[in-house]
C-alpha cells in the first residue's frame, strides 16, 4: 500500500532517522505528539537506553514522541500500539478492540488524539478503515 507524505512529515522522519539511525516506515503528527512506526527489531535502538533517544527527539521536535513496532499483520500492529488489548474483532473494514475500562482514556487520549493517530496508521497500513474502542 502506498502512503503519500507531506513535506513536514518527511522532514520529521529525516530528523528521526538522523537522531536514531533507524529507518521510520511512517509518521503521524498531531498537535502535541509525533507517532513513528519502525521495524519491530529496531524499536530498542529507536527508543535508546532509558529512553535517551526519545528524550533527544522530544527536545528537537518540541512534541511528545511515541515509537511503535511495525507489522504486516493488522492484529499484531494494533497489539504493538496497544499492548493490553483483551480482544480484537475485524469485520467490514472496522477493527473493534476490547480493552480494560480503566485504560480507555489513555488509549483515546486528550481530545481523541491517540485514537485519531491510531486510525490514521491503521488506514494507511491495513485494509481496515478505522478502529473502534469497546
């Protein structure tokens, strides 16, 4: 699946790759956070010891940084982004995830930013259109 990226996204990925020496497969930018997808085997290198690389990126970009492992399998990709999922159901292009009730606010995020970014990543890399939290 081909993903078209804007100039800001390309520059952000270039900064990420310069700092981490890890290739980013995708990047989603929200008003206060940047989400990166990297190869699952390189995630430790992208985060750094005690999160040192992510802290450096946060200083450079002026936003929070979240790094997730990429997978071709939609279920694995979502589990990499939300590890405490109880159940995943896929039907008609909609992925419904069941998570513990005390973690729903964390998954959805302030003003729905986390779930919007998750939806964008899933729609770019999977055949699904969106993710629904249950």
